[in-house]
């Protein structure tokens, strides 16, 4: 889907803009230090931008053949335009390149938008972590998907 957004690897210079979005969309946001460490460590960390403005980001990590999506956010004024989906698909492609065969993530039980998005790209519920989140305390739903042979070849 052409959403007019460019997806590219994150750099240290993106952290301030990413934190601005993170603070707007999460009640318990990551710190600038968390994002700086991700940018410096070489984990899959993608930016969506439009006209040079950062409008979304996604972070994952990987160990052996398992990937995990750690964070995903889209600026409120750019939501529902396909940005989240292309960020997740971009992360999946990067994880596939690095040898991942399956990908996990945790999402708040009440986060209907994210759960819908992940369902659309093939994730399915495989478990729960009671009381996993803070501010407010809430269960995490654990989602999993396999990376298809097509994604690995793309
Ligand atoms: C979840 C989030 C990243 C989605 O980003 P987005 O760019 O708006 O998502 P997309 O436009 O790519 O949506 C893809 C699909 O997800 C579902 N979806 C996205 N937002 C939705 C919403 N508010 N309500 C219901 N379904 C939604 C839809 O099925 C949508 O497809 P459609 O628009 O064709 O119906 C965004 O809402 C966000 O930043 N939320 C706050 C942070 C967050 O919850 N991150 C995830 C933590 S695990």
C-alpha cells in the first residue's frame, strides 16, 4: 500500500522526535535513554517519516530464530493511514533477514487498535501475562506469528 511515507532505519538524531510521539501515545512511555540504547545497539529500529518529519517508529530485537516486537507508535495525527502496518511489515522483513522464524510480542489487553493491526498481519494469541503492565496495571496478551518462506525470500 503506498501511504506516501518513507520507512528507514532509525538514527540517534531521531530520538527526540520518537520520544515526542511515545509520550503522546503511551501512558507508561519508554525514556529517551531506552531509545538511544536501541539506536546505538543495532537492533531493528525503523522510522516512518513524511516530508522529513518523523511520524512513527517500531523497535524489535532478535535472538537466534526468535524475534520480538518491543515497541510501536504512530503520531495521533497520522494514525489509520497504514503507517503502523508498514512499520510492522518492515520489522518482520528485517527480522526474517536476520534469521528469525517466529516473532512474539506483548500488547495490553484493552489495546483494540494494536491487537487488530497485529491480527491483520498474522499474529495470533498464544498466552497471557497477568498484571504485566503498569500505569494502569493490566494483563498482557502474548501474540505470535511465523515468518513465512515468502517473507524470508522477499
Ligand atoms: C496501534 C497503532 C500503532 C496503529 O497504527 P496505525 O498507523 O494507526 O495503524 P494502521 O493505519 O496501519 O492500521 C492497520 C489496521 O489496524 C487496525 N487498526 C488500527 N487502528 C485502529 C483503531 N483505532 N481501531 C480499530 N482498528 C484499528 C485496522 O484493522 C487497520 O486497518 P484498516 O485501517 O484498513 O481498518 C497506533 O494506533 C498507535 O500508535 N497506538 C498507540 C501506541 C500503541 O498502542 N502501540 C502498540 C503497542 S503493542
